[in-house]
């Protein structure tokens, strides 16, 4: 694919995404309703489909949230010398 070619969006069924993420189909639909995954009801009869690229974005956001929570937990258990350092001004 060259830079001039537009990327074609690929849509997956909620069951496929549920299997990839290890969650229930209902949770996939809930993530779409919350706006955390991009999806729509397509076709006739209408069936849910989720844009494949939104899965990567969702997983990246989940990883970032986990990273921030880990840093937060570390900061909650840090001692004052770890946070503020040690200097002669503080050791009076």
C-alpha cells in the first residue's frame, strides 16, 4: 500500500472482538455504547460491527491507564526521602 492509497476500514463482529479481548459479547456492545470502541449497526437485518482500528486504540488506552495506575500506586507507597530527596536543608 502506498501513501496515496486510503486505508480501507475493516469491520468485525462483536463475537470476534469478544474472543480477541477475552470478554463477553455484551461487554463489546457496551464499549461501543460508551464510545470506547467505534461501531455501528450495519446491513439488513442490522448487525453490530466494530471498526478494527478502534480495537488498537482501545488497547493502547487500556495500557496507558494501567501504566498511570501503576505509577500512582508507586507514588502512594513512596517515602518522603524517595519523593523529596535528601538534602542538608531538610535534615535539621
